[in-house]
C-alpha cells in the first residue's frame, strides 16, 4: 500500500513553525514535524487535509461535532446569528431561549450562565462552589480532565508510579502552574466510595466542591458504577460539598439530559460546552437556583466580552432544538453500538483481547479483556498496540486519536455511510499491525 502524501502539510508546517509554537494552536494538534496535518475542509463525518487525503473522523474535535461537520441546519442558524451583530456588552433575547432549552432537558439546570469554553465554565463552577461553601479545597477524580485552567490541570503521575511503593504522586499537568495550588487539590480514584468518604471525613472543613465526570471522557471513557454515583451524591449532601458534574463531553451527547439522565442523578452545578452548538464556541454553567444566585454584584463575578456571541448562541439554539426534538442522539448511540459490534467481530476473529468502556456515543477501546474501572487500570491495557493501530488506521482513512485515552466520538452523520468503510479499514489496519508486532 502506498503511504499518504503529506507534502503540502509538511511544507506548511515548516512555515507555521516560524510563527506558531509547534506550528499549531493547541499542543494536541502537533503530531510530529512530518506527521502534523492541516485541514482543508470538513463535512459530515469526514475531514479532508490540504494534501487531499480524506478521513472518516472519530476524534470530532474531541467531541463537539454531534450532528456532523458543516451541518446545514446549524450553519444556517449561525449565518442568521451574524446578522444580529456579534457582541454588544449587552444581552439578547436568544440567551433566555437557549437557557430554557437547556433547562427543559436537564432538570438540575435551573439557571444558566453562558461562557465561551469548557475551561471557562469549569472555572466559573469552582468559583461559585467556593463562594457558596466558603471552602477553597476541591476534589477531582484521577484521570479526569476539566480544561486548561491552573485549578484543573492536576493529575496523578502514572508514568513514574510503582504500586509497590504506595500511592501515585499528584502533579500539575503543565509547567507554570503554581505549586502552592496543590494545597487545595485532592484526587481520588473513580469507583471507590470508601476512599472518597475517608477523605471527606478528614477534610470536609477545607473542601467545598467535588468536580467529576461520571464517564471519564479523557480517560478511555471509563464509566462510574451506578452505586458509586449514588454514593457520590449522598456523600456530597452529607458533607455539604457542592457536586459539580462536568458534562463538557457527555452533555447533549450520551442522552438529552446528559450523564445526569443516564445515572438518574442531579448535580448542584453542571458544565456544558462541546455538543451544545455542534462545534461553535459556547459553553454554559448551569445549576440549582440557590447556588447560581451567588452570581451577582457583591457576590461571584462572572462575565466575558465574547460570552453569548450572536453566532454561537444562534448555533446553540438550533443544535439544542435538533437534539431536543429529533432522534439524533438515538442515531448516534445506535451507530456507536453497531461500530462496537463490528469491531468486536474483527478483534475476536484475530484473537485480540479487548473491551469497550463508556457510552456507545463516546467509546473507549481498551486492549485487555477486563475493562478498566479507574484511571490506574489504564496501565493494564496494551496501549502501545493501540498507538500503532491508530497510526495504521490513518493510512486507511480512519482518524482516531493516537492517545488511547481519548474515546471514539460518533456524530449523526456517521450513520449515513461510514460503517462499512470504517470496518474495512479497521480489519486491514489491524492485520498490518499484528504482522508488524510478530516481525518486531
Ligand atoms: C470534561 C471536560 N471539561 C472541560 C474541558 C475543557 O473544555 P474546552 O476545551 O472547551 O476549554 C474539556 C475539554 O476537552 C473536557 O473534556
């Protein structure tokens, strides 16, 4: 098989690197000096790069594309949003309309404030929780990801962890994060309610918030057990800790009411972004009225020049209308399940041990028979094999993230015609990867 040509992307990289760190606008978009690709166009579930290579995309920009790229219904609404005029340091009537739509699908979203990104919505959630509880400390789950703020970029260091020597170290995920913030950060493994209760018993006087994704959208989509989620809710109520459910990846994707609907649980605060506008930049902090009313003069400050930009809010209005009134999410789920079934058959035919995690709309693919129950279990997967397979898949026109912790995202447009070509590509890429493994 001839390799894809990346001639134009490579040439552009050499130009871009002179002006942009790593030649890109997010560290995660840099794949190597000769591997980084630049997008020409995307439509439906397909991306074309500037060399003309086409890919069926399962990264979907890390989740926001829930209907498909350049969805004509949403893009038309965005065009109408342009006509409104942008931003004004004033509000529009559309904000109320979109807030109503969110509340109608998410019962805990009694009040809504818009932000521009998931990072900003999470920052605002933590601030409201601190103001409300009068406690600065907060708990996150190991393997969780909540954006690029200094408060959120903490995780366990699995690379250097030797289970024989005790607990993994908690480290910032970037240089430049003040070390002293660590005094406020606590991390616990998912699906261990006893650990959580021990921590709360000892430190509830310092801890005001628990920030969690019940499906770890940045760690193989590892899913919480129902009992664990029920305990989390009970413990937060018992110890008077604000429960923030980060639905930036799961919201308007795994169900109309997100992960809260799946588990039958109500957050105190919850955050949305990605799928709520099919890729237009908008996010929302939502929550119970008594907490959200902390946002006021003399209380919590929340704002931002670009919040509820008329293009993004119009796109959100249309996207939420589609999600709320059609079976788009059912289509996404069904395709995700069909994809799992097809991949399972191929992996079984080739005697490769595997398991899937999370929801079919954002599946984690794990190369071990036992699915992981927390981030530490990720080490049990044959992730070097995953990385090699992902590289081969690219050559066959299927784009999934090289980092095996990122799930396979599904959009409505996949259901049109992507299944057979994806399975054909997967079979071919798997066979080459296995052959290479045997030779090496
Ligand atoms: C669960 C979760 N929260 C927050 C964020 C941050 O969102 P953004 O990239 O829009 O800042 C992400 C991004 O992937 C996320 O997955």
